[in-house]
C-alpha cells in the first residue's frame, strides 16, 4: 500500500516560517545568472544578490549566512567557461569566470551551487 501526502505548506513548529533543513545534504543556496549584460539573477534559492566586480568577477551574497566560510561549492559557465573561486565568507562567495585560455570573461549563463551548514 502506498501513501500520498498532499499539502500546500509545511511550516515550522510555530507556524510562522519554513521548516529548517537539519541533518540533510540538500543545497542550501544556488543561482543561475547572466553575467554578460547586467549580472541579473535568472533563478535562485538562498541568494540575496550578485555584485559585478569587473570582467568575469562577481560576488554572490546569501540570504542566510553559512556557519563559516568552510562550505562546499560548485559551478559552471556556459560555453566551456571555467570558474575559479576567489574568496568565500559565511555570507558570500566571490568567483571569477575564465576562458579555457585563462582570460577573464563574462558569460550569459553562470551557475553556482552551495552546500554546508547554515548559521
């Protein structure tokens, strides 16, 4: 026998907010953005904004900080673009997108995914 759970919202114990992920390895933040024109976020979760720091250089700020700067991150840029992680802090990460010949470049599709414990 299978069971189906259909709900509109799952809230915290007080009924005032979302349920916190604990003891799980789900991505805590992710985003896909256009770096080539305006550094506009296309879609995201747990990301409050992106700051253009120059050609191929951007800082992504998180809605909720991680417990430390030691979190796992991964990403990609369209058309064989590579991502180098420049620095990270509990509340943001700065990365540089480069071509295969190691030149900074803006790409119209950049995505990053972040895993770790939230503060």
